[in-house]
C-alpha cells in the first residue's frame, strides 16, 4: 500500500515546474565551470564491481590474510579517475581565476558608470530645486 500519491509533473503550461534564473548584471557571473564528472572507466568499474567481488569471494576460502585482496585492483582502477579529477580541478581553478580578473575589470567599469549616474542625479536634483523655486516665486500650484 502506498502512503503517498504519485504525482504527474507538467513540463509545459500552467503549473509546470520551471527553474528560476536571475541573471546578473556582470555577464561572466552568469556562468560557472561544468560539474566534476566521473570517467567512463570508473563508472563501468563501479557498476560491475559488486558482482565481480561477490563471484571472487564465493570461489575463495576466506581467512585473515584476505582482508586486502581487492585493494590493488581498486587502486589501479581509481588511478585514472584521480588523474581526471586533478585535471578537472586545474581547469576549474583556472576558470575561476580568469573569471575573477574579468569581474574585477567589470567592477571598475561599473564604478565609473555609477559615478556618472551620481553626477547626473545631482544635476537633476539641482534642476528640480530650480524649478520648485520658480514655481514658488510665481505661485504655480
């Protein structure tokens, strides 16, 4: 007996589940490095490892000296995955450092734009005060 009802999730139209994307003003901040991925060899090994280990253990007379019988096999299979992970890490850190430089440049550009906008705002405030003073002098509304 099921406790929860199985729900159907809509993919389009009203009531559909959608991801919400809030885009950032600095374009490079909208991107991130790709996720870390397993190699095909490591994935295949993980998929068949349990069955393989069961078959080997079933054929073996287990004693206290067999505690590390699969360690070398696992280490050998894992070596390619570790190499791939180190390569991905290097790529990710390089991407982050590169993006950091771009963001620093964009921040400087945004600061200069902010200064320009603040100067415009001050100029408009002065004009508003001037027109309010004229309106008060001529008794307009």
